[in-house]
C-alpha cells in the first residue's frame, strides 16, 4: 500500500501538524505539496493518504479538490 502526505500549507503550520501525524503512523509517506505547481495527482489503486489544508474563515479552499 502506498502512503501519501498531501498538504496545502502556505505558511507551514498545516504541514507541521501533517508531518507529526504521518510520523506517528506506519509506512513511508510520499509528500505532495499542493503549494507547488501541481496540475494533477494520480494515485495507485491501493493507497492511504492524509490530506490537510488550513481553514480560512471557517472554510477550506475548494478549488484544490475539483
Ligand atoms: C484570513 C484568515 C482566516 C482564518 N480563519 C481561520 C478559521 O476560520 N479557523 C481556524 O481554525 N483558523 C483560521 N485561520 C488560521 C489559519 O488556518 C492558520 O494560521 C493556519 O495555520 C494557516 O495554515 P498554514 O500555516 O499551513 O499556511 C485563519 C487565518 C487567516 C489568515
């Protein structure tokens, strides 16, 4: 099973928490930084991923997940 740590963290706070969670879990996590210029992500058939984004005004940034 592949493991992914997918985060959007412009100022680093969300990534810090995501990294702590991933380090407490088993498996080697592939890091995908949504702040970099990524157009599309392809995941395998058998995977586990942690997706983390900050909250702004009580909402998440929906354009990341279309
Ligand atoms: C304009 C603005 C609105 C925010 N609104 C919320 C909010 O509604 N709830 C919350 O828990 N944090 C809120 N925050 C705090 C951010 O989610 C927090 O600083 C987060 O760590 C930023 O993510 P990053 O460090 O990964 O970039 C807000 C921050 C800003 C600048």
